[in-house]
C-alpha cells in the first residue's frame, strides 16, 4: 500500500491547510461506516408493489456511506418467509458473490481491465480528517502515513442490511382489499348500466381505499451482515489480486498491456469464490406505528413515510444491540454543544453519549478512541429528524440539530465524535 501514500499525503497537506475554514458538514463525511441495503419482495402478498415502490424511493440512512450495488430488490415467494427466508438470503449473498462485489466497489475495479483504484478509499478515509487526527498522526511512529490506512480500516465497517417488509394484512383490511376488487369488477361489468350505481360504487371504493391507506402498517425484519475484511484477507488481496488501473497516456497503456502477471491476477480474482465473505451479525423485527397523516397528500407519501420510519427504527435498534454497527457522529459546535443526530437515531431525554477523541495506537498503527467525557440531550431540544417530520409539523422538527449538556469531562471541540452508551 506504500505506493498509494504519496498522493494521499499531498491530499492531506491540502486538507490540513483548509480544515479550520471548512464548514461542519465536511466533518460528516469522515469515518462513516458503509451500507448496502436491499429488500425482499413477495409479489403474492397484498400491497407488495406499493412497498417495493416506497422502498426504491428511499435513500441510504445519512449517517452511512452509500455502498449500494445494482440490485435493490430480490423476489421470493411468501411461503419461504418463516422457515427458509434466512437460508434463501444466505444463498443469494453467496451465489452472487456480494462480499467480493462490495470489495470491488471499494476499489473501483474496472470490469474490462480488472485494475483497481484506491481513490474512493482515500476520499472516505482522508477527506474529512480533522486537525486532531493530523496532530495525533504526527506524534506517532508511523507519522502521517497512518492516516492513509484509515481508509483501508474503514472497509471492515461495511454492512449489508436485508429488509423483509410485508403489509400487515389485518382481517378488516383484507376484507377491504377484497371489496375493492369486487367493486372494480362490478364497475367494469356495469359500465353501460345505471350511472347511480357507478357513483355509489366509486364512493364506496374511495372510502375503502382511504381506510386502507390510513391504516397502512408494515412488519419488517432486518437482517444485518458485515464484510469479513481482516488483515489476512487484506494481505491476500494485495499480494495475489491487486494491481493499479492503467494510466491514460500511451506509455502507461503499453506497459499495462505488456505486464504478463496482470491476466493471471485478473482471472484468479474473478474465479475466487471463497476468500471474501459476509458474516451474519443479527436481526431485528418490528411493526410500524400507525402513520400520522398530517402533511400527506397522496398514498405514495403514506407508503414511503411508513416504510422509511420502520426501516430507520430497525436500523436504530440494530445499532443499540451491536456495537460495531453504532454510528459515531461529530460534534458540530460546543457553544452550544450540538450534533446532527436526533429522534431518527433514537435520541431521547434518557440517552447518553460518550465523547471520543480518535488517536492512532503506536504499537498497532490502528485507530483507537479515547473517551473525553459524557454528554446527554437537553430536554426539549431534541431534533425530530424522522422522515417527513417537517411535513407532519412534529415537535422538534424545527431544529436542525440536537443540543446536549455535559455530564462529565471538558475541553470538547468541534469534530470530536460522540457514540451512544447504555
């Protein structure tokens, strides 16, 4: 990896000269975990199409880097849900070599040449480096080179969430759905009949649809996986597979074409189906809350709001359960003490967060986090950043961050990271 450091150091020098003038938003690009999410579709279940459309319109949770692959929806029969869904998901991930595709995306692998490009890693690992990181690196034995390694360490914090989302088909709503189909059929059959019957049918249909939308509820099970990227996997990758993409000048292209090792490395990487794996972390299952319809003007908004909040809730619960999936969010100011985190991430008046300073361990060259103190949200100043909270006119949606108060510690500075503690 040493050959990558020269460019990384030059980039870092530029960053270090301007970091103090950067807006707080720039820090948010630093040291995020990366996430690929997709859903399981059950076309034989009621409202599946509406759920798929709602999911496809949602964006990656903003506390993670978007590491999506091309497939965002996988179809399986609903009969597989209880006993075979987990097996089907595992089989899909293995059969489609999702772990290797995630690695290829990290290194921006060129499908034609097979060459790798570390610029995405450098961007995610260095772009938001803060002044305290630079100071810590300068005091370590490895010096500033260690900062470039952060990008590579970030690869291990790549996660996959598989969302199984189904409509809660209460008996009443099932009857409504059946009634809708009957009414539509009746309208088609009686198109040349009594207009009064058609008007009555349309009124009944509208009421049925409104009732169905107002009571729209989903059950969602989210399965969490993590890319198994460790030192041995990384070493094997660099030793057996890695080679740079060719330059655009004629000499670089000629040298690339003449390198006899490249075709063998390319073929070996493409044939490898065992080195790169995903490890199962855990799952969480919940039912969405009844939607607040204020500010919603069409059914699509309702479906998106319900699905978005259900997914956010499951992500939040997975973060609480599994430490490796927890987000670290930077402080954006200290007077007042504020961070871009809120109800979507599960912030309540009872929450507590440790304030962390990232430093480089001189013995291992890896990042560790030293606690500087503990903070908690100020009651009444918790940001409601849930999906469509502004349209709902929810209490706290007028804020743009959550305000905190100090429980212990001192000398906090913008850019220090906070992480929830139990």
